[in-house]
């Protein structure tokens, strides 16, 4: 059924109808559509645009439709043009002329905009909850490994010793920012477009403050053209979701590396790994790989939205119907990834002795060796040069800074004494990095506490 058939002599062809229809993906907004219509009809009644009785009947009719959809008594018609058409059509089938009054002073253009905003506001909360769960697990695991030594890397080359807890909390900071981004996004979304009409508002004496308060919006859009043609909130949310995927993907990449025999820093629980159909020895980190791979979909959704919006003139254009699949897919994908990733991290077995072993190779205490000389009065550049020569000497002799005899140290720089061995001990190197934001165990514990406290606000 089309709502606009008066002007037309022919029905749409089946293929055109299928092409034009959005019901297969916008039916998920049936609740929001009904909620928006109930508020709109109530406002129409209160403003005397329709009678109070009609408003009452429309409200009841819409609530009955909602109950029937939820209970499965009413199936959503896949042939309908969109969810708005379907619900209005059903209301009219049930109430006759009264149902036909619902769309007074409204257009599908402001209707769809308000539906999407209502839906996305809820989704911001749902995604946030999943991110919060992940952040909670990150904090717990970080506290557990506040003292676990691991090599920190730059260029994927062993660089300086850190704690595993500190490494995990780097992701904690990222996801904490993601939570802020989702909440900012929701704030900007919280402005009601209903009442913008098709594009130019309406001559009816509507009161938008009534609908805004019924629908729990914090504000009301101030330009009707913008009200119906703005999709910044879809783009912004897809952007925030894309950044979440960047973080999940980087984390996944590290977990995948850590699972390899080359690292073996961690082992995933059997429940989160898969085997190979041919290689009996294999235990593959498929979940982490899939999360990494699915980031591509979400970035694609963001690019799709940007591209749909960039060239369309004001105000509404049908191109904008493409907004929904993209933003819904981004939401679904991120929720799925978070749901899979969090328990995988929670159950991941950490192998501290392998981290320790890796930290002991690769001269990651060379900076501390140089710092030791600096503390004894040598300028940093000279200390750096002397330590570089020591590293070269160790490589030549197949030794490490820990195993190089003191007389060799003294040959390169006579300031060295026995104290150097304590200064370059890995625990000392990591635990003494107490500068604000550094990897020492106290900082890890303090920051995990802070991040957890931020979750309870
Ligand atoms: N299904 C449409 C969409 O999602 C609803 C708005 C239709 N408006 C119109 N003028 N054709 O964008």
C-alpha cells in the first residue's frame, strides 16, 4: 500500500516497489515509530488540531498495534514501503477515518528523522554498556598483572621494559575515550526534529515542546530544513563506532601476535579458539582475527554515509534512506565484536615467564644503563654513546648487559661500578618508572581504580 496513491494512476511495478522499499531494514524501528506517533497525536489533541477523542483513540490504537507486533499477532508486511507506511496503514485499517488524522501536521521526513534519533539514542546506551563491561575486564586484568614485566615495543622492536598491566591500561584509556565519544554523540543527537514537516514546518498551531517532552528530548531543532536533512548524528555515531573498531582491531592484532609461538605471551581459552581441519597442532585466534577483519565493515559504513550525504541538496532526498543500513550495520557489528571480545580477554591465560624471557633479550635496559651513567654525572649524549658501544660489544661476544663482566664495562667507561647490575635489573627498570603515566605497579593500580570509578558515575 502506498500512502501517496491519489496522484497516480498505476501501482508501482514489483521490482520498483522492492527497490524503493525500506521495510526490510527500517522495521527494527517499529517501537520508536509508534512512540513518535503517540506523542504526535497527543500533541495534536492538546493543541486542538484534532479532537481529544481522536487523539485518545489513535493513542490506544497505536499501543494495541505495538502489543500485537511484540506478541507476534501482527506480522510486519514485507511488501510495505516502509515502517511508517505500514503502521499508519494498519492504524487506519483498525480505526478508519480517525487513523487517517494521525499524519496531520507531519511528514515522513520529520517522522523518519525522529525515529532514527530515538533509536540511535538507545543504541548509544547499549553500545556504551558493552564498552563498559570490556573496560571493567581490562582493569581487573591490569590489576592482576600490575607487576608482570614485559618488553615494551616501538617499531615492533623491543624498546624498554614495562608492566603488562600498563600495556592493558593503554587500551583502557582508549575505551574510556570511546565512552565519552558515545556520550557526546548522544548529547548532540538529543535534539528533536519532529515538527519540521516535510521541509518547511507547518501552518498548524503545533507545540513542539509537548512532543519533545513526551519523547524525552533535551532540545528542539531550530531550522526545519536542517531538521529533516541532517544526518550528522548517523555519521558521528558511525565515526565513534569506527574508532572503537580501530581500538578493538589493534588489541586483536596484538593478541594474535602474542598467541603465536614466536611470542607465546598468552594462550586463549579453548572456548575462544578454533582448530584447523588439516593441521592437528593448530589453535587459531579466529575470534580476534574476525574482530580485526570486521573493522573494515564499520569503516565502510562510515565511508558510505559520508558519501551518501556529501552531494545532496537541501532538504530531504531519497538517497538518505541509505543511512539506516549503514548505521545499523555499524552498530550490530560493534555490538557483536564487543560481545565476543570481552569474554575472550577475560579468560585469556597470560604467561608471565615468557614475557619476562622476551624482556631479558634485546637490550631493553640499555636506556637505563645510560641513565645510570647520567645519574653519576655524565652528560646524556656521552652516556648514550658509551652504552651503544657496550651493546655492540655484547652482541660481538654473545652476552647481555647483565652478563657482561665489570672490567669490560670499565674499559668503555671507567665510571661504571658494581651498582650497574642493580640499575639495569628489569624489575628495577620497570618498577622505577614512576613518572606520572609511567608503567610502575603503583600507577597501574591507581589508574585501574580511576578507570573503574569512572564507570560507576
Ligand atoms: N523510508 C524513507 C527513508 O527512510 C522514509 C522517508 C520517506 N520520505 C519521502 N519523502 N519519500 O528515508
